[in-house]
């Protein structure tokens, strides 16, 4: 999921000040005295303008309606939140309610820093969020017991943002949610649109791992396997499918723009607006920048997720958790239940241009409209399943030290697919081994 931030270092100062030692309302604060309201600190990582506004508005609504439970909004940053939390958990000064993403919860849960919410979830909240989303926040507590360590509320899928005029000119079939393109159709369309100095597609692969692994599920590629309690890296025919297909577009079909390869997700957009390429596979959130920045007269559409053997993609959730040391866990859960009810999740999804986990929110007219591809984006949530790497101890190190450089070399045509597979497995297993002793 997109973990960028436009927030400055001031966020760190604000976070430390609001949640630091002795701060009221945090898990390190005093219990409420008789007659005084319970005070909770809510660490939010919202950073986009619309998202910030939605978050702050909901906190304000809650505080007006609940004078006995007052919530302080604390601004954090995706850039440093986990380092910050490690310090605060150790010092007993963590916020009561914590915004994060599901991969981060595993370690904190195993270390005993997060509350198991299994017995605290209200029936209405639990039933409004599908089980596959709850699976993204279900982890081992480090003692062999499974628990729910957050409430999942926003997810991201991979779609294709396309230049409508170039699509129409090529005469290709427009895919729908009911009849998506297969990868073969996508490749054929990209080839057909590659002419007169225009490429069919751009693959920005500066950070290639999450995109590659999530799309690999289209063909059943999991990249990890667990047997007899031991997890190892797996790169077989299923895992190689998406790697090979992207590589073929770059070097065999020559339908992918090589200029985009070393770029971040949004970097190719200026070239996209100029018609340098027709299609950009990206997370659903990128629609916001296109909607806000595209020049007048530029027509674009959102195409649904591609289909391999399935349209399945890996899901990572944004989450709200409760600190184990919070003195007010019941009140914190009441706030979370309000914050993440159907109508409010729709507001949060709209603000972040992401997909709500709430079934009620997913039916909200504001995020099912055809405008800016919301109908396609919201429908794509049906394809999301738990990303297998979520459950892998040592994944972050494997990603940064092994998978990122190997995939970058492969997509740059510096090594073969077999060399890439060998290094991903052998070097990767050396990393994972240290986490399983």
C-alpha cells in the first residue's frame, strides 16, 4: 500500500509531544478521575488534503457527540511511524488508538504491544467487514495463539489507468469488471498501441516488489511456502508468469516504455499526459493525481484488474489498533467502531482514493460513481485476498536486501529469469532462516 508522506519532521515533534511521557490520554497517562472525561490519543497517518480533512472532521464529530470520551487527534507520518512506536511501546507512552498498515502489526502483536481485539469487536462492525479483510490482521501472538490485532479499513488494488483516445483509436475491446482482459489480451492491446513513437504501456519499477508479488497471485504465485513450521522462498512456474510477461513487454514485444522502468509510480504521469504511452498499471490511489493534474481535454479511463488464471491480487490493509497498555480499551473500541462505520469508511476511502473494507461503504453512491473510475476501483476489491507475504517473518529484510535489487536487475535485462529465481530463493532463504531459529 502507498506509504508516502508529505509531512515534515514536525510530525515527529508533534507525535512525541502529544504522546510523550506523562501526556494525558495516552497509554502512559493517568486514568480518568470521577466526573472527568476519558481522554484518548488517536495517532493518524493521514497525509493527503482530503484525507486529513475527513479524519479531523470525524474526530470532531465524535467529540461533540461524546463529551465523556474525548479524543485528541495526533498527526504521525508513514515515514517513521514504526520506529516511533517501538520507542513509545517500550516506554509505555504509546497512543491508545494507532493507525498503521497490516504488515506492521505482526511484530508488534508478537511482542505483546497490541491488544487482541477478538472479544471486543462489536457484531455490527465485525459483520460489515468480510473475512478476507479480517485475515489480513490476524496474527500469532508469539505464543501460538491467533488474535485480531487491528480493524482493517482501507485497501489498495492494482488497476490500469489508460488514455481513452489511444484505446479507441486502436479499436481494442474495452475490458469490464465482468469481462476483464486476460494478460494475453493486455499484451496484445499494448502491442497494437505501440506505434508512431507511442508505447502501449509503462512499468515504473523503482520499487518492484509489492507490485510484482501482488500481481503474481493472478497465476497462483505466492513466492513463499510453509511446511512443518518452516517458511521458505518459492519461485516456480506460477511465480515466474508475471515476471516473464512484464519482461517480454519490455524486450520482446518492445511495447513497454523503457524510460519508465527506473521511475516511481507517479513519475511517468507527465509523459502519460503527452501520449508517450497508452496504459499505466498502478494502485487505485493514483487516479487522484490524474484527476487533479491531467491537462484539459485529456480523456482517461480506469480499467479493471487483469486476469491470469484468476483476477486475485494480494491485499494489505490500513488498520486501527489499540495499544495493549491503554487504560481505556473499551472506550477506544467505541471510538474505532464509530470511526470505521459504513458511512465514515466511505468518507475515508473517498479522501484517500482507496477501497473501503466495509460492505456498506462499498455500496455508497460516492464511491460507485463512474466519475474518475470509482465504479471500477470499488468493484476491484472483490479480487483482493490476503497477501501471502503478510505472514512471513523476515519479509521486510528479504524485500529490501534480496528481492528489490534482484527484480530491478531482472527487469533491467541484466540477469535471466532463472538467475533471478535462484537468487530470490537462495539468498532469501538465508534471510528467512535467521527469523526461524
